């Protein structure tokens, strides 16, 4: 059972026929964004995919909550500055 998780996001271009896409202004990419949470060994804990125009502080929380629900033994979560304090407050609630 994992006790610590790490999360990050990546914006990727999508095909022209994709339905759920947006523009990530920070990375100048039109497509989707994926949030991936892994443990300290790199094992996958959760993944969430959505339109790229939704900021990390709003959508990354879904991947974190999914990881906490699946692995209740998680005691810590690490994220970069893109997730900011909003992310930290949401997880603790």
C-alpha cells in the first residue's frame, strides 16, 4: 500500500474531431490535459483527463481525491506550484 503520492499534469494536442478540448494558455496548446498521480516508485495511482482550459487548481483535485479513495493509507501528497494552496486546502477537507 502506498503512503505518499506525487501529482503533475501534462497538456497534449488532440485530433480535430475530439469533443472535450480547450486551450491551455500557459503552454499554448489546444487539446486536453491529464493529471497523473503516482507513488514514490512511479506506480500509477490515478488519472483524470479533461479539456486543457481548466486550471490545475480546479481539476487536479479530482485525481487526488480518486487516489485517496482508492488508497486510504496515503499520508502525504506532493504537487508543484501549479496546484498552489487551493489544491492543499481541498485535499484536507
